[in-house]
C-alpha cells in the first residue's frame, strides 16, 4: 500500500511540475503585457520589465519562480493589487471557493446517498421514478442554469435568500450557490447508489445476513452500504472536478469573490503571477482530490488494497 | 396402450403402484416438426430494444426537432441574427394564435409593450433582446453553434481518442507506459484551466473551443479503446492475422477497430453533452463566441444581465440548452442499452 501511495505521489508531483511549465509557456505566448494600459514609453516599460525580472530568458524565470514557490512565495501582483504578494491575495478567495465547494459536496453526497437508497428500497415505485427524474435532470442541466433559475425564482421572486454575495452574512448568501452546485452531485450519486444498491441487495451475502435476522437498518447501513460505496467513491473524483468548473460560473452568477472570479479578472488584466497562482491552485486541488480518492478507494475495499500492494 | 410401456412399468416398479391407464399419450395426433420462428436480425433487435426505451425515443425526437429548427429557424423568421431594430428593443414573446389565449401576448409587468412601441401587428416569437435583435433567430443560430461543437466533439473523440487508445493498448510495454503517463499528466490539468488560458492565446471563438476539446476531450474515449484492445489483442483472429504477416497498423485499424467501432461510437455520444456544456460555459464567462455571433452560452450570458427586469430573454436559450443536453443524455443511454443489452440497465 505505502509503495502504491508513494508511486502516486511521485506522479502527482511530476504532473504539477509539467502543469506549471505549461502555464508559464502559455503566459509567455499570451498577447499583451501587464503594463498595457499605463501611459508608458518603451524605456519606462523596459525599466519595469527589469524591475520584475521579466526581461530574463524564459527558462531562468521559470527556475526562479519554482525556487521561490518552494519557499511559499508566489511573486507579486503587477496590476490588480499593485506589488501585493499573490500568496496573500489568493488566501481569502480560496477559502470562499473551498467553502462553497465543500458545502455543495457534503449536501450533494448526503442527499444523493439517501435518495439512491430510498429508490433502491422502493424499486419500481414512485420514489424510484422521482429519483430517476431528478438524476436525469441534474446530470443534463448545467449548474449555472440552476444558479440562474434559483437566483430568479427563489432569490428575486420569493426573496428567501440573497442573490448577491454579502461579506456580512456569508452563510445565507452562500445558500443558493450551494444548492445550485449540489444538484449535479445529488443526481450522479443517487443514480450510482441506486443501481449499486439494487445489485448488492440481490446478492447472496445479503440473503445470508437477512437469514441471520439482522435488523433492517443494520442490514442497509452496515452490510449493504459499504459495498455500495466502492463504485461511488470512484465517481467522487470527477464530481469534485466538475464542482470546480461549475463553481467558477456560479461565482459569476452570484458575484462571489472566489478564486474563479479572481482568475478571470487576472486573465483579463494580464496579471501573470496571479493567473499562474490561481491556475496552479486549481490544478493542485484537482490532483490532490484524485490522489485522496485513489487512496480512499483502497481503504474502503480491502480487495483492491491487496491487488495494488502486489503491484 | 402399447405393450412395451406396461412391461417397463412392471419391470421397474411394484405392480400396484401404477396402472397403465395412469398414463396417456401426448402429441399423438401432432406432427412432430421443428417450428421455425422468424429470425430477428441484429438491426431489428437493436431497433426493438431502442424503441422500448421511452426516454431514448423522446430524446431522439427532440434532437431531430432541434436540428431541424436549427437549420430552418434562422431562415423562416424573416430576420437575421445581427439585424438591429432599435425601436423594437426588449419586446417580450408574442406568438400569433396564442396571444388570444392570454399567454405569449406581448404583455410584460401588466403592460402591452407592443402597443406602447406602436408595433401591434408585429410578432416576435421569443421576443427581442436589449438591442432589438430577434431572439428566435438568435437562439436557433446559437443552437447551430452548439450542434457544430457536438459534431466536432464526436470526431475528435473518434479520431484522436480512439487511435490513441488503440495504439497504446496494442503495442503495450514501453509505448503504453509513456503514452499512459502523458494521458495522466493531461488528465491532471483541469479542463477549466486549459480552456480559459487557450481562450487568450488563440483567437476567441470556435477555434479556441475546438482546440480545448482536442487537448482534453478525448481522454475518456482513449481509456475505453485501450481497455477494449487489451481484451481483443490476445484473440485468435489477431494471432492468425499476425501469422499471415499483417503489419501492426493493419491489424489495429483493419482487424481490431471494426470490432469495437460501434461500441465506441455510442460511447462518443456521451461526450456530446459535455462538449456543449464546455462551449456554453466558455461563452458565458465571455471567452467563447464573440458578438454579434450568438451561441446558447452567450445568449444566456446576455440574458443574465437583465434577468430581473426581462426574465423572458434568458428563458428561451436556457430551455433549448437544457433540452439539448437532456435529450443527448437520454439518447446515448438508450443507444448503449440497445446495442449492448448485457450491460447493467441502471
């Protein structure tokens, strides 16, 4: 197991390095410069370039950035917050984004699991049909469409929750974004839970457990659910990633000052260091999630642990 | 009763247990012939399975309708997508016939907007936007963009994803190792990051979207293709082909590929909703299709700006986008079940 984790860790680090390199390369090819809209002549621009070390060759800049990054220094912002350290700038937006994402994932997986279990236990009843309808709609309709509909009907027409982000009442202004983002996980997880649960409930070992006279709650949550969870953990990774993509747009709809908003703003202003930091944080979160899911997979299912350990 | 059966009964059982009259012949007067049932062809089998799946049929019909409307919609409206009529700004939907019933009658916030603008004899089916452009034309024009993206996604899936998976799986060993590491790295970069950055390096619009799909859109397909090849490459017909001296690429593309092609086409249908979503997402953030050209994403982005004042502006494009993605999902699900009934029906 530890060998497997180590291998995965090494691949993740290598991937991150490649990503950083590609990001740098793309930045280099981007049209325009950070000092576009200031009234500067060529000589002044050259001075600015020299000051921030942008006049040096590509590889040297890359190695310098990498070295600074290992010490936790992500450079300074050129445009948005002049000369402010990027690592400070991304802290707050990052927490807001992570909070929305985590809330949505929590709500999504709990509701999805419950819905899926309910549908499997009442196979071919109205609960089952309801579950199918919810899952089909949730999978097909993009999260920002949900966000817009929620903003209009619940936020604007009914006035139950604020439409725009308000730093003073964070919890209530994150309600609608959370619901909008949770729709996709609910739909996906309930669909997988349902089909897996039906499979597991029809298996021999459940029959044996029933024959032993185990109480129904125990049977479902202790015996059946554990085996059901295995395939569901595999879809968690892609789901989390999807959440990241969705959150960027949902942030725009509800004007949440998250990392997605910051990134779009930075791209539009050619603020190199901020763009690289945001994109890198996104990639790092993504890779970390994949890693966790992979390891979690082995924890839940001992059979996989053995197979991978022998690898 | 024939003699033999009685003898047998006597020989094997005690005399009283069975009487000859306990038995009777069946099929005495029937001619025992093999019944021939009508053969079902593979295509018919697929058709039966497919039509039995209500959702899939509904999805297919909606797709056909949407494609049809995307083709003729901009032609029948009498407007072009970029035609600006300033005096007809922000008109709500008004449909002839239905306006008598009290819906789609051009009223907004209790006022007849058409009468106020002196346009009582004008009908805009989906209304107009804040620039006075016909939304009906723009929605179907935007649908064209989404459909083109969908087509491109399928082609990319098949051309790049399938070839990559086939080659990686067939050669195995070091080739496979390197190719799979590349996939892992590509897969590690969030599509979001690639797509947003590409939107800047390349000219914004179709090119950047298609390029983004080319970088990450095919990874799922390549994994499936690789898994299929790993199953097939040990089979006897491949060995036979090898023995006859076929070249590697001939085996891959002439022998193995036809066997898994159908299955992969079906899998590629699942990437369609994803591609449509990517386009809508990009255009919504403002990095995709640029005005005056319309796409569903950019229309939603435009409508969002006046969501609380003129909610109808966003509704038509939201409904078409949701229907399109929903029906492609249903259709792909139905196709998979029809072509491969062994698979778990979820």
